[in-house]
């Protein structure tokens, strides 16, 4: 192969490689942006989950307290009914 022809072939491959690298850089940049969005969304979901967990825990405690209170009142009501002869 002649020296000039060889240089043309190498140069054409280098140009193509440079173009491909440019496209690859754009693709990687786009992926990073998407990854950043996913990360931000995940952080938001985690914060929301923590807040909701706190709310659920409070509701659970309130429900347990109400169930205990309701049970005590049921016993008192039954005792009163038995004393006045309604049972």
C-alpha cells in the first residue's frame, strides 16, 4: 500500500473514531443527567417514606390506646348493666 493511501485510510478511521467518541460523550452526559434525576427522585421518595412511617406509627399508637380505652369502658358498661339487672 502506498504511503499516501495508507495515511488517508488511517486519517479516515481517526475521523470516524473522533466522531464516535463525540457521540459517546453526549450519550454518557445524557445518562448522567437521567441518573441524577433518578437519584433526586429516590431521595424525595425516601423522605416521604420516612414522614409516612412516622404518621403510621402515631396512628398505630393512637389506635392501640383507643382499643385499650374502649375495652376498659366495655368492662365498666357490662359491670353497670349487671348491677342494674340488664344482663
